[in-house]
């Protein structure tokens, strides 16, 4: 009898949960929530139904001995599965993307560290060894003109290294994750920092460098609260190398899109 | 004789030179590469396991000494037995803390020798002198406290409680001391403007390094977390013992113990969201770029999972109250002002708006909060309005509805994307609803959860005072709720510990010592969940074993009188 009444309660609450869920989904559709949020609202409605079913569930019979042990083990397996599944259903990022970024950020630091120096030396020795072998092979088989050509070939290829400073600066923008606070080209930023599209017309490269290294020296108009809280980190003078700062400043100085309203910088001291 | 002496010295000298040359020719040991897991995960797993044991041995004595004091004050032997049983398990797990601590040290030194040495040198006094001395002192006091339990009774009980308090003081100081290097890794001391951080750290005093931005917030967060943990583990002990009990007396006692464990666990849990918020604020104040990393970038879905876990824990703890309430005779006569129910219904919306207008630390939002909390009490006393009441069951059901609503608000992200860079309109909240994902809404949801739980406890307290409770006759499902609470609390601790460590990004010490290894990236949430679950299961298995070995369900002697329908007030 108690079981029948509980089953009725389950049916009733599940039905109510589904009805509320559908109402929420329709309301979410009408108010332009994306589909993923509509599904989420439906799940919340069903969670509510499940909670209210549990509230009226009949008392559980006492378990003893092996039955209790098995029930416990099953319970643990279910909980573990639930938590792993829950965490796995949520969107996952690709660690490879971050690993690539880190590799670029740390490349210069690693090269300047003792460990990096040792690794660099080994790599350099190997490279020179390979070259020496290639040259001697060429010398044995070719004439002097060909020898010069071979040496010239092996020492060329620096175009990529010299690079375009603005492109390198754009890379620094990505690597230092400036986009997390500043909007640029219509993306990134959550009002923590000013839009940057026209900053090149408002600040000179020297002023940009000063702002980057000593953030408190400049304030963006309308960002009093953020300035007061010191939202712009003052860590870049410690973390970035001169070459990186030069590149980032060059990139920022190149941003001259007058169609985008960019807050006016104010010199503070 | 002189010749003999000279010969011996020459031979000795040659041996030393030979040994030195031989040693100098010994090549460096090969780099350690942990099989299957990799070095970083290996350190993570061992550290997580160690911290769980450490949290228990620090949290359980706080729980135990409070119980012992209550027993002494009220002359109630149940509390004394509870305290002693918890300490029994603590003594067993104390050795596991030391063992996993040693293991952690070996793994760390083997896998990251350069960084480990760097850190030890910066905190040499802490690692080589202060911490070991405190640990030894704590060991001595813990064993004295435990083994003097039976001999220090009667007039000596006060001194025994004082010993317990001393144990907790030393334990808390130990926690604060070791939190120094831990928090330093997150927020190393800040240099004055114009001074490089690298230069400053080389000359900084030990105190400069210890008293960094996140040190005190981490201390408070861990201290409250440990009490929560101690309470829920006491609930776990009670659940196991209840399930294994052979007599009504035993069931009566362990039912009561589960109630006390849950109450202390939930009581401390109410403070945890605010402690976590304080820690997060300090991290963001230290470096604002940590905030988007946590809330919008790689760690955003970790916080989504945290929201789900906290929501489940609040649901479960309130469900336990519900199950406890159902067995109280006369509960149907308990009523509460209907204005409380109304306040609960409007709380998320009103407080969301209030915190939007006056974000912390602006005080004006407190006016709204005070109005919501105290107005129902005042209105409930006004003649003509005081008859507007709801039953205990209706109130709790309204509470559950609002817990689901608050959970939903807490869990609504700005976008279902793992990093902000991947956000598109199809995955983000519409512009008009972005407030749902911001801190005012989250704070309102957190406060609603806390307020509801307090209201439920007030009502529960009224019910057990006015009604008749039969210990031992609780719904058997409640024991699974206690186990669920302990498991979920441990899992959440693992998750949040992972988050705290990951906020260092690709640094061993944030912005100071980069991690050059290929494993320096943020692991995915799914990967992390597997390891957190694994660590939780191992910890659970060890704790379960310790409980079974020390307390032996069904084998202990009955101490308390047989459970009978007695008004709680009379006990």
C-alpha cells in the first residue's frame, strides 16, 4: 500500500517536473537563451522533482551484514561514477593549446636559465657537429664554389627569427592574455580594462611602455574603480624581457582604429 | 712508530683522494620520471592524500575537545564516549599523516629537486626547525591526551580538557606555519614599486615571505574546512557504527553521534563559502589576472563543478534534517511565521539586486539583508499577523525549492565554454541575463543556501525541544546521507585544493619560479576528476579500515541507557 502511494507520488512529481521543465524551456527560447541553457533549465526542473520525490520516499529498510557491505560498495561506485561523469560532461579545454602557449612564454626564460643554457649548449654542439659533417662531405665531393654555397646556405634562414615586430607583439598580447581584460577587434575583455582599438592614437610608444611597466602612472577615463583597486597587474616589468615589451608596445602603437571609442588615458603622476 | 703513523696518514690521504676522484667521476643520477602518472600528477596525488590526513588529524581534535567539554559541562557520558572514539581513530590516522608526509617529501625531492631545494632554502628555519619541533610536540600531546583519558577523570577532567585545548593550539599553529610556504607559492611577497620581485625575494626576511597576501585567508579557510571535515568524518564513523550495531542501545548512541557530527559539520560549512570568497578576493587583489583564469578561463568549469558539489552538500545536509524531523513525535504542531517563508522566496532576487547596487565592501547592502532576516521575526510578533504561519514540513519544502533555485543560480555560468576565448553567442547567456553569472547573483545564492540551512536548524531545534525524539529509530537512508556528506566533502576538498594549486599557472612559485617541465599546463577537469576520485577512495578506504579496526561495530560495550521515547529536554 505504501509502495503504491509512493509510486503515485513519483508519477505525480515527475509529471510536474516535466511540465515546469517544458515551461522553463519555452520561456528560455522566447528570451533568447541558447539551447545549452535551455537543457540546463530542464535539468534543474528535474532535479527539483527528484528532490521532492525523495522527501516523500518511504523509510528505508535496515540492512545488515553482507547486504549492508554490498550496498555501501555499490553506493561508493555510484558516487564515484556520478562525480567523474559530471566533471566529464562539462566542456573541456585542449591542454595542448595551453602547453603550446607556455612553451612560447617560457622559451626565452628557459634559455636564460642555467638549465636552459646547458640544454642550449648541447643542442648547439649537436647542430655544429651535423654542419661540420655536412661540410666535410661536401668538400670531399664538390669544388670550392660549391663549398662556399653550402656554408652560405647553412648560415642563412634568419628571416623568421628577425620577424615582424608588430606580429611578435600580437603574439605577446595572446601569450600574456591581455584579452582577458581588454577588448580588441571586437573580442575579449569583460569590462575590467579599457577597449584598445584606438590606443595607438592616444598614447605614444614611450607612454605605452610606461603604462605597461608602471600601471599606476596612467588611468583610463571611466575606470576609476579599477584603477583604485590596482586591477592592472604590475608584474610585467619582472616577467617580460625587453624584446617582448618592445614588441608588445609596437603592436599597441599600431592600433589606430578611430571608429572604436577608446577611453582617454590620463597621466596620474 | 712515527713511520707507522706517517704511513697510516699517507694511506688515509690517498684513500680520501681516491674516493674524491671516484666520487667526482660518478655521473649524475638519472632524472626521475614517474611511470604512468608523470611527475606532476604523482606529486599532486601524494600531496592531496597527505593534506586529507592532515586535515583530519587537525579537525578531529577540535571536534573531540568540544564534545569532551560538553560532556563534562552537562555531565553527559555520551559526549565523552564520542570524543574518545574520534580521538581513537585520530591516533591511528596520525601515523598515516606522517607516512604520507614523508612520501610527499621524497616524491617532491625526486621529481623536482631544483625547485624543492630552492623552497627549502627560502624556508629553512620552518622546514628544518619550527615545523619538526611543532610536529613532535603535537605528537607528544596527542598521545598523552589519548592515553590519559581514563586516568584523568572526575576532578582531573578539567586538566584533561585543557590538554586537549593545548593540543588544538599546537595543531593550529602547525597549520599556520606550514601554510606559510604553501601560500607563498601562490602569492609570494610583493615588492615595493621600483624593486624587482626577484631581487626583493633574495633579501626578504622569513616573516616577509610567510605573511604574504593569501596566508591568513588560507589559514582561516583551512581551519574552518578542517572543522567541517572533522564533523562529517564523525558522521561517517557514526554511520558505519550504526549500520554495524547489533543492539538498540548502540543504534541509539550512534544515531545521536551522527546528529552531532552532522550539526558541527554543517555549522562550520556555513562559514566556508565566505572563507573561500575571502581567499579568492586576496588572490585577485594580489594579481587581477588570476581572477579571469579562475572564473572565465581554464578553471571556470572547475568552479562549475564546485557549485554542483556545494549545492549537493547543502541539499544532503538539509535532507538529513528532514529525515531526523520525520521521526520526532509532535513535529506536526511546530509552526513558523509565514513571513520567514516569504523572505526565503524573495531572498535571491532581492539580495542579487542589493549586491549589484552596493557591491562588498559597501555596507548599504547590509540594510537589505538585515530587513530580510529580521523583518519576518518582528512581523511574526505583531498581533493580527502572528497567526500567519506555516507548518514545519511546509517550511522545509519551501526551503528545498529555494535550495534548488539557489543551486541553479550558483551553477549558471556566463557561457558553457572551457575558456573565454572559445565563447560564441550560441554558448553564452543573452546580454540581458549576464547578471546571472556575476558575483552579486552568486553571493545572493550562497547567502540563500546558508540562511535556509540556519532556518531549518532553528525549526529542527524547536521540534526536538517541544516534541519527543526516539534515538535509534531514524530512517536507515539517513546513514547513507551521512556517508554521502563525508564523501562529497572530501571530494570537494580535493577539487578546491587542485584549483588553489592550479592558480599558480605554469609556475612553481607564482611569477617567480617557472615550471619548465612539459607537464606545466592546466589539466582538464575530467582528468582531474579521475584523480580526485581515486584519492578520495584511497583516503576513504584507509579511514574505513581505521574505524573498523579501532571501534569494531557490534563489538563495543553499551554505555548509554537503552533508547526510549524521551523528550529531548529531559535528557
